[in-house]
C-alpha cells in the first residue's frame, strides 16, 4: 500500500524533529516525495506519529507454553499497544539455544505474526549456567542478542566468556541480575511491607550485587553488557557510575517500576508479583531520575503472560510476571511525559530510537527517508479504561486492569502495512 499521512505531528528524535508535517509511505519505506499517486490519504490532525515502538524484552511463550501466549496472539497484542517490533526471550520449551528453534520462531513469525519478531538466544545451554551455547551458530540463525533471562549466569567465569565471545559477533549480552541465594524463596520486595504482610522478601542487594559483578566483567572484557529490568536506586547508581567510567553498559527498566511500588502488593493480588519485585517509593523516584538523566537507555515491557489459574493461586505459589504490551505506551505518556519526567521526544528515544541503536536494527527507530515504514500513530486525547475483556493477549495478568488512561496508539504500521487500527 502506498499512502500519505497528512497534517500529523511528527516526533522523531533521530532528526531532532517535532513538527506538523506529512509522511509518505511507498513500497514499505518512508519517502520524501511520492513517486506515484497514493491509494490512500489519512488525515492525522490531532494525532502524533513516532517511529514504531521497539520492545526489547518480552516473552511470547511459543514454543512449548502456547496456553499462555503464542507468536500470533502476542504480536497481535503488541500491535494493539503500538509496538512494531518485539524481542522474544529464550526461556521457551525447548529454550532458544539451538538453530532449529530460532528458525522455527522466525518462520512462525513470518507466517502468523503481525509485527517484527527478533529472537534472543540463550547464553548457556538450556539456560542452566554451566556451558556456553553455540553463539556463532545462533547468530547465523538470526538472533539479535543473548540472555538467560529468568536465570542469572551465576558462574563469573562463564559470564566472562560470554562477554568475550559475544564481541566476536557484535551481540549484546542481556543480563538478568539476581543473586539466587539472596532472593531464594522471596516473593516481594524486602522491607516494611513484606514484614507487615508476612511475605518473604527479596532485598535490593540481590539485584545490585549482580549488577556490580557484571559491570566489572564488562570492564574486564570490553563486551557489551545490557542490564535487564532495573528496579532499584542502587542499580541505577551503579550503571550511572559505570557509564561515566566509559564501560560499555546499557540498561532498561519496565513501566511497572516507574508506576507502582510495593505498597500496591498490600491487596495480595498476584498480578503485582514480578521479578524483580515492585520496590519502594525511593526506588521508583530513582528509576524516574535515571530515565530523565539518560542513565537508563530503554523502556521495555517484560511482557510475561500467565494463565488465570496460575495467577489465582495464593501469592507465595503464583508465578512471577505480568503482561505489558497493551499498557506500555499509555504508562509512558501518563507517568513520565504528563509528569514532566521526560519530554515526548525523550520518551520516544527510550522506546524506539535507543532500542534500534543499541541492538543495531538498521533503518528502524527513525522516520528518515529510506527507513522501513514502522510507525506508531498516537491519539494523545484518547481516554479509555483498560478492561479485561478488551485485552488481545491470551493472558490477562495485569495490575493495571480498571485503570483509566489518556493517550494510546490508534494505528500501528509495520513495513508500510496497517496491522492495527482503532
């Protein structure tokens, strides 16, 4: 489809652009001047166009856990949230530690997915932390990074080797920073609330110790370390200091860490149970500051679908994780932009431009001429209630059900094709 979007506010950090303009899409690309008549003209008055959102941390569950999510349902959910590309974590069954599994995911995404899918490979075989995966084979098969997300690489020597080998293939190493001995049996943040509720706590140090170790290993090896789902003030400060020292480290956080605190766990709703856990108000403020000053580069969902039966168990027994595709954009707008933590352009950097830059996604994360036409159209005056019955994902484990939002994606364009329209 060749079409024009006219009279729309274009926000594109890659061009330092924030102005009302027209966008021309031709043969899946953004062009400066149309080569032929358009089959469609869209009036974007009152709307905002940004480079398509890139979610660098999600769990599509397929293969092996299709009762929770599939590539088809997950990408449809992402499209509704304005997300044009998703990175899928490797803790599937079987895990993404071999070329055939990577090829299966890419083929499935090509046939059934509606947004771009980029697989992440395991750091270690079966994510068991004992033996490195065949990283070169995985890279040739099509992975975008390596991670044992859900499991830390506890053996420092193996983590060192991962950072060294990954340099040969220009692959970031995404680290799930958790000291399992410190976090063992914990289900929420350790503090006053865990004491009051009688729930086992996970101290901030369980994250920060591993963040510190991995930064040291990145300094030793010169490898690219990307730290997943930062949740504490201490972790943010460690990353800030590492960047000042020139260590090759980047970092992400998730919307729940700048929107909720461990006070929200008081309702004993397992939809407030995630790993890392919701932290204190002090940590929330530190995460917001780290986003504002550039310490944290990206915002990702950590979309982790679970069945209703699993999340209805008692808090101790319920699994960690929440869905996030369909609320991320609204939370960024309401919690960060509306509260003057980030400008809209800075927010777009965190959810589009920086992810494309950090993970070497050519011709994405920008609305420049010649770029792939992955575009998110936002209606900043779209008021809605996030209802369970409106969720597109196969799972509905979200603490934000019932919340009212202002601002949402009303059109998602992937490769010049409209894949979602409201």
